[in-house]
C-alpha cells in the first residue's frame, strides 16, 4: 500500500501516459485492458502494466511520493502475483457503452478464486480504455 491511496490494477487506481508497447486490441474494451494489465502484473512486468494506467492515477501516486512501477512492486509481491493466473472478468451488468466503467471486485477472479483487489474504474479516451483513480 502506498499511503492511503492503494492503487491496484484491479482497483482504485494505477497509471498510464500514452501507450507505447501495447497493441490497440489490448485497450479496445474495459475487459481487454484489465486482462492485459493483470497479465503484465502476474509476469512481474510492471512497466508494461503501468502503460494501462491513466495520467490522473499516476498523479495520485506522485502525490504519495511513488512511481507506478514502485507502487505495483509493493502492491503485488511475488507470492501475490503467483496467484494471479487465469484471470476471468464477468462483464454481466457492466455498461460498456459509457465512457467511464466500474468493474466490481466480485466480477474478477483468478483461477476460480475471487479477487480481493477492490472495484476498478476504467475511462475511455480517444478510443482506448485506461485504468484510472476511483471516481
């Protein structure tokens, strides 16, 4: 945890400027963006995971004196990442026609185990979905 701003790629926030290494398909839907971010986290590739985080969330981290990569490394140590396999996201009841989407914690599971990462807010900008600080 970074201060009281617990940033999670499955939850309250993390951050991203402009996508550099991610394909457009990885941000074509809230589900695709979240799955790709979790995949990068589970692999310990925090730089790639941070490419899915928007500037607003990055600023939240900066206010607590941290960077996205450092915050993720603290939030997701190896023993946590080892459990983050086979991510499933149940999008039933999630209105993806809006430009801001909240995916409830209960909709995310890893290998059949429920997530404890909190709700995740994503925002659509310029046709791409970004994980953002909770609204």
